[in-house]
C-alpha cells in the first residue's frame, strides 16, 4: 500500500470534514453566474473562487477543494496562487481532470466521459501546481431502456484507467460514477442501477490494480427521480437504501465515500448525509463533496458584487459548518435554524 496516498485520502475524510467541489467547467459556471445576473468573465470567476477560498474558518469543516484547470493557475488579489491560499489554511487542493461527458457512440441517449488522452502528462503538471487529489465524473442516465450495459462498462473502464494513472503519479483519485436524478424513476430503480454501476466500477478498479486504500468514491445517494411523486424521500429512507447499496459494493479498504449533491436542495443534502452517519459506524467515513449544495446560498448572497463578499462568505461558512456536523452525524434542523 502507498502510505502517502492513504494519508491524503484519510485527511480528505477526516472526522467532521468534507470537500468543496468548485470545479465547474466554463460552461457550467456561466450557467450559475447567469442565475445571479453576473457576466462570466475570467476576473469574476477568480473573484468568486477567491471569496470562497479565503472564508475564515472554512478549513474547520472543509478538507479539500476541487479546482478547474483555469482556477489552479489563477492567483488571489494579493498575488498568491490559489492553491497556495488553500494550503495556507490547511485545505488540500485537488483538480478535475476529465474533459466532460460526450455522446456515447452506438447509444445516442447516453454519455461517456472524455479525457484519457495525455492524462499522465496533465497529472504531472497538476501535481507541480499543487494538486494532491483529482476527480473524474462519469454520468449514468436512467430512462425506460437505459442505462445500457455498454454505458456502464465503458464508463467503469475509463474510471479504472484514470484512477490507476492518478495513483502512478502520486495523486489520490476520486472516482465519481454519477447516476443522475433526472427522470420519474423510483428509488428502487435508482438503487438497482447504482448497485450495478458500483459493482462494475469496483471490478474495473480491481482489474486495473488500483489500491482501494489510496482512493475515495464519490457516488450519488439512492433517491427517487426528481419527477417521481415520492421525491424527496425521507432522509431515513435515503440513508437505509444508500447504506445498503454501499455495503454490497464498496470494499471496506476504501477510506471514504464523499457524496455529490446532484441537484438536491441544500438542507436536503445535509439531512440525508446526517441520517446516514447517525446510523454509523460504517466501514468507511461518509462525507460530502458538494458543488451546488455548498455554493448555492453563497452565490445568491454574492450576486457578482465585491460589496457582498462578507455575505457570500457567511453563507458558505454556514453550509460548510452544517455539512461538517452532518459528516459526524451531529446535525439537526434546530441547529440550522439557530444559526440563521
Ligand atoms: P454537485 O454537488 O452540484 O452535484 O456537484 C458535485 C460534483 O463535483 C459533480 O461532479
């Protein structure tokens, strides 16, 4: 076992801490900025991320931040590279290394993630820029006749290729097979597809010699589709289904599972994570690697203006704190209200 990879993986899921996914691609961050009426210029993107990364006390609840290629090369207003800003408060810089999901050949309604070409060289460069962990997101869509075996197989294979390359270059891979919430499918269908996808992913990781001790899994929670009438399911139900799925698919050697929020509401994502940890202990740490559920309130408070940096930071700090409590199973809606 590679002790350094294991140490980084464990630090990322230290008790009461989780990850901020701030790795929105140029297209995605533009959509987020459009929602607050802010032009997505390089300067505004930099200012927004600097606001998050310089939030005082965030490091009490945030172990690592996933950056986008543009961001890992940017500097704060005081001239320090953004990865150094994070390191200075004990937060580990990470990097998104996939190149996004594209149409899967021979299955027009499904996606496969690009980005393996030249990946080793990019990992070496990112490591030099300060990245100690990475992320690759595969997308699995539920529909009447999908996902196909083809979609699950090719995405699992690419996740294996990516994870093995990361470990070769001293970077902890976060392996993210996301089963989307889009659609009207039941929780049972999400359970079945998520279990199937995770079984295939861990088969590939094993076949491709990935060390489970030096990686993290970033899955969706098991929930009904957004358009199903039982959405949102109670946190207890989500927790039971998700834990059951993980127990049958994820080796105990994996140090941690860090969930994506995937379009859940801010407090919904926190309550679901808390319900899982309240049922612990589990073989792995269960924590968060949220994008939207950590940033939504901060983005609304900031509105693209430097005058609102304090309000944006307060909103981000609050969600980081609530999710930190949920990672320890100590969150309650009373605490949520007491703080607001
Ligand atoms: P969400 O929490 O918004 O789903 O983002 C997490 C992420 O990194 C998706 O790749």
